């Protein structure tokens, strides 16, 4: 799915946008979720929920599970790109045991990542986790298990039904806002007061 070419024009695709769940979202797995769309074409859509940290699962715990050692202190410039207590997110209900790394495409080029925007790329390689553990990975990362997927026309149908609002993403929203504030921050970016949103799908 990730390798499919995006056949829609840039005016039509929502790749690189955020989906903001409306309060009346019927699927509890997506309640108050914010999804970063990594792919969107006439063949369907794929994205990661980026505001739902998994309980009791951190980057450090994940490294231990995968037997990836943290090798010494971070020696690069600035802050380490990931700390042991960084959260791992519930990326979506599809392939929930598969790991995804959403990251800035700055210093990490060895892995065949899927380029999404100039501030986001997607990787499924264990090698990028080892690089991050050594402090040699991308400047910003979001680690997730599972993804959200839509078949042909499915997302468009949900948008028409009023299940989602959309917002153009940027690095500040994607990496710079705490998970518990991202839903409100995304709504604020598009000028929507969450207190005025209906809890009934299809109505605002």
C-alpha cells in the first residue's frame, strides 16, 4: 500500500494533512484522534494516529523488547531526537503489532523511507530505531504501532458524512504539540471552536 503511486493531483490529495475526528466519531478507536495522512490516492488512504500514546509503552521499553541497545550518550548537536521515556503511539487498528516511524527527513537517508512532505517521512525499518537509540537518527520522530487505512473512496465518504475535519500539517503541529493538546491545537489552526462542534455525525 505504501508503495502505490499517488495518482491524484496535489489539489485533490490530502497526503500531508491532518484528519481531525469530529466529536460524534462512532468508532471509539478514533475518538478525538488526529491522523497524519501519509498516502492518499484513488486507491485509498493510509495514515498514523499521532495523539494517542499507548499506556505503559515507551521508546525505551520498545528497544528492550527488540533487543536494541542504547549505545552511549548522545553526541550530536542539540537535544537527543528521542528519549527512553518518549511515548509510542497507537497508530491505528490495522497491523497493530507492526512498527512505524514518522520522522523528519533530515539526517537519516540509509533506509528506504517513504517521503510524505518536506518535513515528514515514514519508515518501517528496525535500523532506524538503532540509529535513534545511538542518537544518530532524525531530529524529530513519532513512533507508532499499527496504522489507519481506508479503501478506495472510503475516506472521501467519511469526509462527506462529516466524520472528519482536515488541516494542512506542518512540523510544528506534527512534532511540537503534546499529544493531549493536539486535537484542540489542530482545530484552533483551522479556526474551529471545539465547543461549537456537534456530537452528531454530519452536523456542525
